[in-house]
């Protein structure tokens, strides 16, 4: 059971919630990580590192 499912107050939810468990690589996660890495490298280049 997920942390959310254990800790959520079901009476407080006003909208439907769908939980999805992903196995393997998440393309959106990989893209976000690459975006952050490229931003960090660009910032270092501008600072002279």
C-alpha cells in the first residue's frame, strides 16, 4: 500500500483520485532529470566553471 493511501483522509477528498504504479523507466522523469542537468551545466558555464 502506498504512503498516500495510508495517510489520506478519504472523507476530505472531493475529486476522484487515480493512483498509478509505474514499473521501469519513466520518460517524464528522465526528461525532467535531463532538463535539470542541462540547466545546471549552463549555469556553471555562465559562471566560468
